[in-house]
């Protein structure tokens, strides 16, 4: 591969997804390094004052400040955009920085947002608390029903915001139907694709306008750094998102961008193996717990839709116990191998009780409306031998009388 081949869309767009994840976006320096270079710099020097002025005026190609551009960050942005099938992308410091920026950059007082009820707790806080503070009205609906988007739409509706699969209830949104409704009405669809990643699901192929990620999850995949990415058209990224990003500064560090670049190299391998493992674990739990929410199993009410949109089910699912918080906490406390952790996407198996962790900041009534019960447990199945994970779950279930 030549020094700039990885950034030539005419070439990289023809590569298959696994190749894009390894080589896409790479730009080599004059040293010819094989691994992406890590540029730990806050600023850049110019040969003359005229060059500095020309760059700031946009008349000369080049970098000015690492809040705006950094060679390592740029490689990550180009790689993720390539994988998602979008024209451009912008990396952020965290997944929530990506979600916040994707919304606020295009909204103003008087606008209206329709959002899916099932979402990460902080995403619900954006919709329920932050946006209304700025005079942006919001309506929360059951995103599994496309008709509810139509019914909730107003003349001032600017954005549909939803996640599929949703955290932690594993609700599946019909991407083609909902994004089609949005396009017919001139509304921007913003899809949180963190659970699936572009390795399993590419929302733009179903009509999505903007795709946002917590790259902290499967993209890094080993619980090391925080990161986020927003993907869209060049016009959206450069003319709508960039002014917000430039002046508010949710910038990712070059080191974190480099770590995620390394994680992307193994994303395809990891997520497919973890998907296989999660199916095995899910089948075991299906006969042991009162209710399981796994889109990869036929028992999931939206299994067929999930499998039409996704190449595999992913590593994450949820299940419910009838004994509420007490029994859920008891099961977690009995684990010997699996970690109690609120993170997901890690190569290690992790479990959490959403009602008391990731969604504890959501009002109890809203939690129940979302489907987050006191007996719900979310599991991220890792890369361990799935039988060891099953054995650990088996003894923990026995410890709580199941």
C-alpha cells in the first residue's frame, strides 16, 4: 500500500469491510511506518506568517490546531466514515459528546425532536432534560412502531433520534421505514449505532442521514479508552457539525484515537466471535430465566427484523428475573468469572443492573415506560470460552434459586 492509498476513496470504497477496518484512512509519513503514527501535538508550525494566514482563511491545505485537526484523529475519522459508508466523520472525546454534538449542532429554540423511548440513560437525559432547557421540544415514542413517528411529527420537527438495538431493552427499530418517513418530511434521522457498529449494521444503507457512535464500546473493544464518532455527508460534517465542534471543543485526544484505530483492526473478528458466543449463552439462559431479550434468538419479537438489518446479533442482550432488584443484585454478587461492570463491548464478559447503574438517573416512571424493570440484567458476552461463561451463570442462578 502506498503512503496515501488508505485515504483514496476511489480505491478504499472497493475494499471489503474487513479490509477497510484494517487499512482504511491510513496515511503514512515519510518514514513509511506500517502502524499508524501517533501525533501527540497540540499545535502546528508554519514556514511563514503568510502560510498561517492562508490556512486560517481556508486557502491553504494544512492543520492549524489539534482541537480542529490532527493526523491521527483524521485517520480514525476517515476509517469510520469508510466503514459506515458516509462521506465524512468527526471524532469526539466520548460517545455522549458525539450524541450531544450530533443533536445540538442542528437544533435551535422552537425546534422539535422525536426520540425513541428506549435508549442509554444519558441519551434520555439529553432528550428529557437538556434539549427542553434550550427551548427545543421533545416527544418520546415507542420507536418499534414507525407509525408513532408519523403521529408525533409536527411542522417544526427537525430530527428523529433513536438507537437500534436499544440499550438495554434490545428494542429494534425498522431503519428503512423510519428513515424513509424522515426523508419524506425533510427531517434528519440520527441513529445511534454503538451496539451493532458498522461491522454488523450500516444505517445509511437503509436511508439514515447521521450515524453516531460511542467508539468506547466495540470499536475499542478492550475497555481502554473513551471515544465517539459522528458520521454523515460532507455538507453536514463540515458545515453543520464542524462549527459546533470547533467552538465547543469535544475533541478526542490523538492517543485515544490511535487506540481505537488499533481496535478497529480486529473489530470484525471480535464482534462475530462475540456474537456466536452470545447466542450460545442466550440459548442457555432461555431455559433458566423468566424472560430473555436477545435479537439473535427466534424468541425475540423482532428477531426477523433484526436479522434483516444486522449481519449478526452482537454481543449484548438482556434478561429479566421475577425477584426484582434484590434477586438481580444477588445474581451479580454470586458471579465468579464475569465482571460486574456498566461498560459494554469489552472482550471480557460484563454484566450490570441497568436500573441501579446506567439508567439510575432516569425517573422511575420513565424507566418503566422504557421497559427497564428492577429485575432486568444486561450482559455483554466476551471472548472467553462460552462454556466458562455459561458455567458461571449456572452457579450464580442456583445461588438465587433459579
